[in-house]
C-alpha cells in the first residue's frame, strides 16, 4: 500500500520574482540601517547636550569659587582650562561660563576665549568662541541693540550693546584684537544649522557701554567647596 505522504519538489521562481524578493530584502536592510543610523545620531545629540549641561553646572561652581578667592579654579582635576567670565544675554535669559583658551577640550565643555585676545573690558576686542549647537546656539536669536553682560573672574561686571553681526572666514575675519576701543565678539560656526564644520564663522559684535561696576559679592553657595571629577 502506497504512503499517503505527498512528496513536494521546489519549483524555481521566475527571474522577476527572485528580483522582487531580493529588492524587498535589500530595501528592508536599508530601512534598518537608516533607522540604526538615525538612532545613533539622536543618541550622540543627546549625549552632547547632556555633557554641555553638566559641564556648565560644574563650571558655574568653579567660577563662583574663583569669584570668592580671586584665583583661577579648575572645574575638575584633569582640566587644562578654567573659567574666566560669565556671559549673559538678559533679553533671551541665556548665559554661559567662558573658559580660558580655545582648545578642543575647552570648547567641548563651554565657550572659550581665543588666545592672544585681551581680557574682556581692557583695550581691544575680546573674542569668545563656542559650538553653534550647544553653548552658543542662542546667537541665532541675538539682535542689534541687545545688551550683553559679562562678569569677569575678579567680579567686575561689564555691559555691552550688540552693534551688528557678520559672516566671515575663520582666517580672514578682519578683526583686530588690539584696535582702539573696548569690544566683545561672540563667534560660532556658520551656517548655524549645518551638521559639519566649514571655514565660515558667524560673529556678533558688541561695544562696551558702561564703565565696570563694582565686583560681585559671591553668594554662600558660591563659597562652598567644589569637588572635581
């Protein structure tokens, strides 16, 4: 008696069917790759912004301690920089602690004062630079006439008025740090919404409008001991 089991054989699919299956598999792989890439970019963006926020908290503590002691204070033990000023744009409610120097490590945690530029409030132009997607993202909203307040490490508060903005090449800015006057320049990469760094910089120009006010008296919180990381 013959078995009731039916033997099956594989019939090769037509060429167009095989192509459709391949395209479907390749398309799915592409979708998965794009999704993973998107998640990676999102994770990187979250990490960068979280690092920037945490760094500013530690920098605020170090700056408060510097105000109370009158000496440079590193924000964490292995830092090769220290806070030199606090920048505030009152109309926008934005502020940032500025670090000494413009090395890659300094700019990773906050705005940095470019080397070979005078201390803010002294004769010449102090230049502060920062990344466009974190600490200086607010530059997109700064307008002519806005006031900028800068507190130095010695406690003196300086006030500036924004006079204009321009887009320049990083190596042909036309800015002379030691020309007469007391000015401030805030600089970041251009275009402001770009994902990669190019040769152009967006610079905001401001001129000092008042003589320095008396030093800021640190708060009790500012006198607390800071623990580095």
